C-alpha cells in the first residue's frame, strides 16, 4: 500500500503500478482478468475516437476495486462495497469531472440501460446479471428521470457500453503503457503539468 498521498506527478505511475501488480486478478466471475477487461474497454473507446477523457474513463472505470492502493487517505481506507463511488473519489483530485462522473455512474448506467433499452439486458454477461440484482435492478421511472438530469449521463452510458463490450477472452489490446501519455495529458489539462 502506498504510504504517502498521491500528487499530479505520481498518480499515473501509481495507476500503472496497480495494473502491473494487480491486473491479473480475476474479475468477478468473468472470463477475463480485470486488466484485460479495462484495457478492452479503453480500446473500444479509442476505436470510436471518443477523446482522451472518455478513453481514460473507460480504462479506469473499475479502479474502485483497488482503492486500498491509494494509501490511508483513500475513500473508506480501501473498504469498497461501492466500487463506482470509491473509484470516482480516489480519481477526483487528478481527473476532470467527465472522467470521475463516468466512473461514478457506470453502475447506474447499467441499471439505466436495462430499463430503457429492451435489448441491453440480453447483452449482459452472467456475472453482470448477478451484480445487477445486487445493484438495485433496472431503474424505475423516477430514477431514469434523475439519471438523465446528470450533465454526464450520455458519456456514462457510452462508458457502460464499452464496459459490457470489454469481456471477451483472447482479445489483443494495447498494454497499459500505451495509455500512460493519454492519462498524463488528461491530468495535466485538469491540474497542471508535472513538475
């Protein structure tokens, strides 16, 4: 675990280190590892020319599973029952709101899509169907209206689609190092360049 708080000069290196050390962890019953999953999501975003911020959001959407890596100042000291919220909280000092809100809303976006797109539920993996039931199931009309008032809900839906699309075994993707310059650009634009 990291002992000192992260800064704009160290956050991307920490994220790279987490991917290197923890990326081979299993991913909640999916047929891919967690790093394969997040890298596939980023690759899908990149293929759609989504822009740096949404590629970053697709790559980092599940970083909340690793909040314990962010040191004693991390959200709930790594106790992560809500990885969407936890991930957004640890990224907020370094990444712009479009990134952190896509991370925060990617679970809600699954619930939204299940309620508003009759074909979406059939695209869910078995593990995603299981977690949907734990996350509250498809949204109710009041929740849909509330979700659609969020300024980044459309972006969060895009990240969710890449999330669900990023669960295919054997897909060749770039490594995390391919995304390091992109992540640093996003951080630098948000908080200023590295010293």
